[in-house]
C-alpha cells in the first residue's frame, strides 16, 4: 500500500535539512538500458542535466552527493569521479547497511540524508532516509514508498529534479545564474 505523500511545505522543510544526497545508478542516472558493442564493451547513457544537478547542489546548497549501486563497473565509477561525488559505493547488495556506515562515519542523522531510487532494491535504504524520491518511470516498489515522484524519467533529469527541490529549500528560492551555463559540460 502506498504511503501518504507529504505536501510541498513538508517536503521543503525536510529538504532544508539535507547535507548528503545519495542516488542509485541504473534507472535514476541512466535510462535502465545497457548497451554492448560488438567487442563486448558495456556503455551507459547519462544525462548532462543530472551532472549539472550534482554541481549545483555543491555550489549553491553545500550538499554532498554520492552513489550506492549494485552495479560494479568502471563506467559508473568514472562518472561519479567526474562529478566529484564524495561517496562512491559500487557492487552493494545491502544499501541500507552502507547508509548506516555512512551516517556513522560522517556523523549524520538520517534526516540529513536524501535518497533517490527506482526499484525494489532501493526500498530498505529509502525507509531509512530523511527525504526520498523516485523517477517518473520508477517501479511500483519505489513509487509507493518515495516521498516525491519527480517529473522526469530515469536518465532524463530525474536526479536534477530532486536536486532542485533541495536547492530551493536550502536557498529559499529557485536559482538560475548565467554562470550555470558553464556547468552544462557535465
């Protein structure tokens, strides 16, 4: 049974407390597709908008970002490193355990961590996070428990949508600055 979704005022109040935004990879930062070349090289498609969201969180809201995923590929590591994510956890089967380790190590409270995920393997970590979201095309497992269902699909700006909610809450306004155009290279 889906949980009751918080209203915008409740969301912004919770979002203002966020210090770390964690994300799943496939289905959030990607469109769930995995592409293979003839030589067996794996490729993934990432959204530049999501990359800008990571940078904007750091620049305007002083929010760190990280990835916790079951995937264990160099592609995901390279993308996370390029975006200067501070938490990179690949090949993780129990995301809730990883979150507990992060909370302890960084001395954070659960209400200071946000998480965006799209599938059943995200449910347990979502239950422990202070604010949660899922892409518009997430599975019912994630959409039933998420506080927010963002407008964009996975791999098409879902992370950015969630990031902007947090930025708005922490800065008390929607931000667009001319120098944001520089971040479009991510």
